[in-house]
């Protein structure tokens, strides 16, 4: 209980914020605001470089039979050269089950205290180490790796703990129950135990390893389950550092470190399906491709599956008080981390007559061109481009850009052709400016699925109604996490809110200014609705945690010895 | 809001009780305590008989293309002669989707008010009508049909509303969010909508139609979803009365009655899989056989599935202060409704050396014989038998009794042979006294699955440890809802509590007296843990409701016109 008491003030503030959904975080939002930032940054870089020098990432986990690793830095396009232990899968599950015993019997507030300590240790000792690991695997920029893969992921983790605590607290640990049956009184003392479902497998993805995985890990562990982490083979190091930190804190608090282990595989020899269909798997958390996500949802049974995949995120541009500002914001969001975010917009629907502004109707083609110009303005200066576009995580994305450009030339108009830009700090970086295509709704085949990477479509529609219809159809059929609307008409806004609510996409309206349109705030913005194919799990709500444990009761007559009072 | 205010006091008491899990119900627990019972009973019987006389159960729902019905009363073994409308499935889904619109937009407290009114209307106007309908389809006794299929089912329904309200209340409807990005302040107003998942299909079972179905219906409707009820073709009338009551209340409150419709099928031409795989199905609640329940869990995707099937419920008899009392209670529970309850015990494990009592060790064979004698004592008097055994719902159960008796003779010892008893009020009733077999653990094939009906096995084990191991293995591998233990050893009790907790079965310890061992109290006892194959859904907890809706937000800059304050 000591640790829970240590973190009680911050946990209670997190609880309040989850209820009010106002803005709050215990963490500084920019690297420079981190305490003693210069030293922390240097130490983090050193820790990262030490992993590269050592080459072998030591994890003292069971069943190790080999060492593998195939990561390539998007910033250097050279192998990281780090290998990780590959353990026998059955041994990992056996160890997980064994570790579960005492953890499951620990009061849940105590478990949450230990997990708050994990957050503190990651924040205090590993944040900048994780930052560099994320940069050189996922390819994010320095600032995004700090925020999106660092403090924001810590915030979402604490949020998961809040909901886990809420779900568990709603079950009283004991009751005395009295009722008359016929002529006699029956008095029972009842005990309600929270029983973890069993071993959880957490898949983390290549481009955003920690943001979904950390909260999932917290949700499973808080509710008493042990955990096997299966990182994408392209992005292992951030999760290996994570696993090691969890294990060290668990062990230091007297728990079995095998509550958290690492399951490694390679692109050529994947183990994902083996893990999901393992007879001991009780929970699966998956972040990754739509295709495998669907497979997980369909095949995880009897395990519970929580998925977040991706979708066709849409924009409807109907009218604007300040079209330049709107296009600037859109352009920024389309460029952010080269649109390798599950929240990046892809399909931009514009009425063919154009967009209404205080200066009159701006024709469709002009809107498309001005948006392309905005994107180009952001990406033509390599220094600016490096900050916003960062790198391309996978060579496959470069291949897709090429293929889509060819198709775009055949079926539409290429507004912007992708080309590498010279990263000022990493001359070997895998980079690309965005591909932007102008099409009509006849080219639906081109854009009606997620095209991962910096690929977007400006699509001419019949009118605003058609734009809204097409956009929400994308979300419903292909999945959609985010949606963006610019309109000065309150009636159209209300209509769009209702339509996107039915389509299950989180809508941002008329936002201009310094905040990226797709910024998702922990404790405030719900991520994924579960109402369309973009995933079935929300970060974070009660449904994200309430099924991870069962309630098992025992009841017996009240006796004097038991000390229960009538 | 008027209706919610009307029921607020009782709803708040239900909320408190779900938290404390003490004993409470707003309903009288016995038919004679019902207000103006004589009149209510007579009116209920009349209403039931009117259905038989009319022959045609009118429901004004869409797409009716035929009238079918094949119910046979277990009390008379004659057809009820009632036919129900059979609607085109697509029309039912279309109507459900259409009805959802305004219901989904109604504040959830208002929806809950309407559903509380439904409970009141069923209690006030239909309770004894449902009672006779349950008797003459499911075959329950008068008192069980009143309690288990009447007031207790109403209680469980109110409990479902409590959890639905708790899950929905945990989402604030709006927030104002302010954060600094760089040098500028961003201030957003956020709206969080609770969006129902979509059409729900609720399957009700033959032997206990209302107890699971009513709470499931409440859970789906409270969270905004429309509902199609698919009754077992043998037990339609109780659910048809239910559907009609829901429709009338919904309509009288200004809502589309097609929020609740009936989907009929026949044994020879079932539509269950069509309903589950219908592209518009978003939620499935299933109560019924293990086999189909497993199919539902595996195939419902992308719909959410909530199942309660059955299992091998177990007893461990280790030692007892009062063996006669223990055996009497066991015998009563084994006889109750001819063990056609998902909570009825089937496998009774006894150490081969016998059971320790204050009078010394009672040998295994004597324990088995005394238990058989207790069962016989309860069932040899037809009047008593009628009250406790009631009838056999399905002729298939009689066939199974016969087959199991033959197998028992070959592989074990028949402690009690089943035989019809003459029901004092219904001479044509389908009845049977229980089959009891004495076997050893070598006959595992005989008992290691649910044998539905009054079939039980007294199984000799190596010792108490072996008994507990075998029993909890049944629960883990075959599913188990309930479990019963008699032991005077606190260390063994603690061990059994831990073992059954891992196996996910609700344990009742050393209970003797007037309460049936498998009595499940609403607001207090959790029904099904979700931790073994007996089903994945608990009646009722947060997991039972939290996934039935999604949270969709919209956010936009705070403007002066919007009236939001900074």
C-alpha cells in the first residue's frame, strides 16, 4: 500500500480529470521543460547508444534459445545491430501463469501503486532513452518521440489505471446477506474476488510502439493478468526497454518479473498467430494493420480481443471564415510524421462548386491547389520538413507512394509528387515529401482504403451533402478514427456531428491555430469508438478494462467464529 | 424525465444494493404476498387462457408473412395452439434501425425511466399471465414461475439498468479543454455522445425464458440499441407477452414500438444463425446450449456476443457437522425443477474413504445411498414432487434419462431409477423422478459433460484433494456456474475457495436450511463469471453493459456565440 499512498495525490487528480475531461498532465509537454533537461537528454542518448554498442539486449527471462533482431534505423537506414532474446513460447506462458498467482491475490490498489511506480521509473530514468529508440525504429521526430511516444503515452497509461480502478472498485469485496425463506432466516457472508482472466498478449506496432501498448499493458496488469509483449520486428527496442523497466520495478517490489516478458519474432518467421491461438492466451491487445486486426477479432476467441487498427480518416471542407488558416492546419496535420499516424487525414472531400468563404466561393481546383501549396510550403525547407515529416518508417511505404503516384497520374491529377528531402542531421534518412492526388468520386477504388503514409486525396463531390455522405461512408465501411470539418453553417455542423456519430469517428470542427488537428489529449479525447472497422477498443473507457477480470464469489452461513455481524 | 423521477427512489435503492450487495427487492417474494393476490392470480390465469382461446397472438410488427407456433405444454403434453407472427428478417432489422434514431438521442435517464415503467407494467399487469405461460412452455412449477421467471427476473432487469446507468454516467456529456501550444492558447469545447452499437438480437431459452432475457433486453435498450427477440420455439408465449408489453409502453411514451420485435422460427427451420450473421446485427445475447453458445462466441463477430450456456456443476463432500442436513439440501437442489437449471449440481465428488462427521467416517457407499434416499423422500409423494420437480420441459430429456440409465447400468451403479410420477393437478404432465448414478473417476466419459435434466453422479475419488481437483477440472474444461462444498476444515475451505476462483465457479459452502443451494439473489449474487466455458457474460456487472455503446466526441474552438465559459 506504501506505493499507492505515494502516488495517491497524482492518481486522484487523474481520476478527477477522467471525469471532467479537462486538460491536465503531470508531465512537461516539451523536452526542454523536463527537469534538468540538458543532462537528461544527454543521459538518454548515452543509454540508447550503449544498447547499440552492447549489441545484445539482456533480459533475464525464461526459455531463451536464441538472439535475434532486424531493426533498421529510418534515420540512417543502417541496422541497429541489437539482438534480443528469443524465448520458447510455452515457457513464457508457463512463467506468466506461475507469476500470476501472487500478483492476482495482491489488493488491486497495491498493484496500481506498483504500476504507478513503473510510470515514474520510465519517466525518470528511461524517457529520453525510449525517445531515441523510437526515433531510430519508428522514425519519429525528436519532439514527437518525446510527446506522443513518451509523456502522452504515460498519460494514457495512467488513464487506463484510473478506469481499471473504477471497474474493480465497483465490486464490493464482501457483503452480509439476510433473507427469510419460509419460516427460517438465512444469513450468508459473501466474498467477491476479482479473478484475472489470464495471460495477456500485447502486440505493439512499428510506427507508434508505446502509445497504445503502454495503456494496454497497464489495463491487463492492473486487473491482475500477466503479460507477454510481442513487438513489431521493425520496432523492438522501445518495447524491450519498456519490458525491462516493468520487470525491474516488479522484482524490486517483491513480485515475479515474469509478469512481463518479451516474445520476439522476425518478419520472415512471425509468431503472432501462434501467440493468439495459444491455449493459455486469455487477452489480446493488438495495434497494427487492418488486415491482421480483423483476423485477431475473428480468431482470438476464447481470448478477449482489443484492437486498434486504422482507417480512412476524412475531411469535409464546406465553408470557412478563414480558408487559408484552415488549409494551413490541414496541411500541417497531413504532413505530421509523414501521415504515419492512425489519426492522419487521407480523404479530403470538397464540393465541386468550391468552398464558400467571406471572399466568395473558392472553386474546387483552387482549393486543391492552395492546399497543395500549403503542404509544399511546409516541406520545401529541409529543416522544417525534418521537424514535421520526420522519416518514412518502412521501405514499403516508399514503394506504395510510387505505385499510387502512377495510379494517380492515370486516374486523376497529381497535385504534389513525392520526393526525398535531405534531412539536415541524418543525411542517410529515409524521407519523402507527400503525394497529393486530385480525383473525383469515380476514383473511389483509389482512395477507399487506408493508403498508409503521406498520401492524400482531394476529392470533388456533387455538393456538401454528397461530401458528408461519402466521407461518413468511408468511416463506416473502411474504418475511421478521426474526421475533420470546416463549415460556417451551424445546421450543416449539426448534421455532420450526427452523421459522424453514427459512423463512429471522432470529429474536430473548424480548428485553426497551433494545435495539430489530430492531437489526442489523454484524459480528455476518447481514441477509437469501437463503432467502425478501425478497431473495437477505446483508449480508454470502462469497456477497455471491465472484461479483463471476472468476479468469483463464495458464500457461506454467517457463523460466530467468522466474526461477521448481523 | 417524468418517468425517471417517478422511479428514482426505487432506482436509487437498487443502485445502493448493487454496491452493498445486501438483500433487497421491491417485489413480494411469494405469490400470496402479491397485492390482492386472489384477484391477480385469477386475472393472470384468465389472460393466459385467453391467449389459448384466441389462438393467434397479435403483434403489430412489420413484415409479417406467416403465423407459426409449435409449443406443447409439459403439463398437458398437448399443443398450446397459439401462433405468432413470423416477420421477414430484413424488415425487422430495417424497422429496428429506423426505431433506433430517436431512442438513441433520448437522454439515457429518460430511457431508463421508460424501461422502469416497462418493469412496472409487467409486474402490475402481466406477472401471473407470464407465470402461466412459463408453466405451460418451460414446465416450471407455479412458485418457481412466479419467483424465478417473474419477480427475480424483474430484479435482475433492474440490476442491469443500474449497471447501464453507471457505465453511461461515467462519461461526461461535455467539457471545456484549454491548453497552450507554443505561444498560443487553444480552447476547445468538447461534446461526448453515447452512441448505441446497433440492433441487438436476444435469444431466450426453453427452460428459463425470462431470467436471462429480460436483463439482456434492458442492457441493450438502456444503452440505446433496438432489439429483436428470438425465443426458443418451445417457449415463445412468455417472450411474446414480454415483447408486447415493451412495445405498448414504448409506444405510449412516444417511441417507435419497433425498438422491440419478435423473430419466430421452428425447430425444423431455425433462423438463429441467420440472425447472428445478419450484417446489421451489432449485439447478440444468447442463453441456451453449450454447443450453440460456443458457435455464437466464435461467429458473432463483428457483433458483440454475451453468452450464458451451462456446465458441469460440481459438489465436493469432504466433511460435515450435520451430514443429514447437508444431504437434504443437496437433494432438494438436485430435484428443483428436475435439475433443468443452469445452476443445478450434477457431479458429486466424495472421497472413497467417506465423509467425516461428528459420528465418525461415513463410508462412500453409505453417503451415496443416503443422498439417494433423501432424493427419493422428496419425490415419492406426488404432491411434494409436483412442487419441487415440476415437469420435464422436453421429450429429449426423457430420452437422455433412458440412455444414461442404460450406460449407468453398464459402467456404474444405479442409485435411483427415473420414473414418471403422477402430477396431482395435471394427469397428462411429462414428469420424471431423478436418475442417480454411482460411479468412479474411471467413468469420466459419462459425467464430464452437462447431462441436461435430473441426472446426477455420485463419484468416488481418491481423497478430498482428488475430489477438489476433479471438480474444479470439470468447471474449467466443461464450464461450471455453481459449486457446492461441505467441509468442516477451514484449511480445505480456503483451498477450495482459491481453486474454484481459478476455475471461475461461484461457490456455496456448508449451506443447510430452507434456501435452495443454487438460489441466485439479484443485486447480490453474480451469475456466471466469464472465466470458464459456461458463458462469457456476467449478470450483471460493468462488462455486461459497457461495450453496448460507443463514445463519439466532437470538439471545436470555444466561441462567444456558443456560450461556453472559459
